[in-house]
C-alpha cells in the first residue's frame, strides 16, 4: 500500500486548520482557559473536539502544509478562536469591575484575592461575583454552547473566507463599550445609596465635631455596603443572563451565524 505525500498533506491540513481555531477559543475562553486548568488538559480538550468535529468540517482550501500561506492560515484561524474566547472574558470582566466599584465605595477594597483569569490581585467581592457567574455559566451549558457555535462557524465562515471575521471587529469594539456601561448601570443604585450615606456622615460630622467619624463611619459604611450587596444579589442572575445573551449575539455576528 503506497500513500502519497499529497494525501498526507491534505489530511494534516484538514485537521490542523480546524484545530487552530478551536484551540485558540479554548485557550482564551473563561473557565477552561484560566490558569487553574492545566495546559495539558486544554490541549487534550482541543484535540478531542477537533477529532470529533473535523470529519464534519469541509476544508475548502488546498495548501502545502510547509508553505508560508499555510502559516498565515494557521495564525488567522488561531486569532479567530482567540477573538471568540475573548468575548466571554469581557463578559466576566464586567462583574469584576462591578465588584471593584462596590468594594472601593464600601471600604472593602482591602480584602483582595488573585484573579485566576489575569493573575493580578482584585477585590474579594469581584472574585465572588466571578465565581457566581462561573457557576451560572456552567449550569446554563455556556461552554458547550460556545463550542457548538465554533463548530457551526466552519459552515458560515469557511476557512477560505476567514478574512470576513476581521471586517466585523468594529461591532465587537462597540459592544465592549456598551457592555462596560451596562456593568456600571448594574451597580449604579449601590453607588447612589453609598453616596447618600457619605453625605449623611458629612452632615453628622459638621453637626457634631466631637464625634469620631473614623470610628463610627467605617462600621456604618461596612454594614450598609453588605446590605446593598445582599440586595444586589437578587438581580445578579437577570444581569448575567442579559450579558451572556449580548455576548452570544456578538459571537454570532462575528462568525456570520444566524442565532
């Protein structure tokens, strides 16, 4: 049995190009793409998804695996995957920012943890919001939905037409601006309540100068802040679902899918 080099080349191209797009998404997406997940596990997951999905994917390009054009295609597919995975990261970062804003306003900013996504220190409240968002994301099968959209993208955005992805990036930039403003709106009520509380403490200080505002104000702000956080948790799920739906719409627009 003689196997020609061209057949081996076509077979490798048929698997390597889809693998590049899928691996880019898995490396960049939340939960799976964090530092807490071993790189070996991420690589194994990308290989597993590629092996299952590749027979259903039509690779409509003829390339020499060792040519410069093939390298450009691998880089392009990887960037597409990273772009899609980055959308989920932006969604989760909105809750980190919301937690940071409330923490700084309530005096809880000194309590910090290491963010598994970025490796930097962030307020503990922001990490609590991220953990809640992660659990909801997994409960709603968000990771499976993202993998499904990525596989469907090989039909709506074939490898030969990958350049169309970068044409849609202006929509992504607009969405990033909008989603961060939405995160600010989520904590706006808490900010207003804390501002009123600060004004009340200021009036109290002016009316009773002998009162030690540092001894009285900090416990009051902490108690009020914890109460506001408790009230804010009731609207956390609707806000998260709204943000995820917007992220899903952007992914569909970038991949030219009808969702």
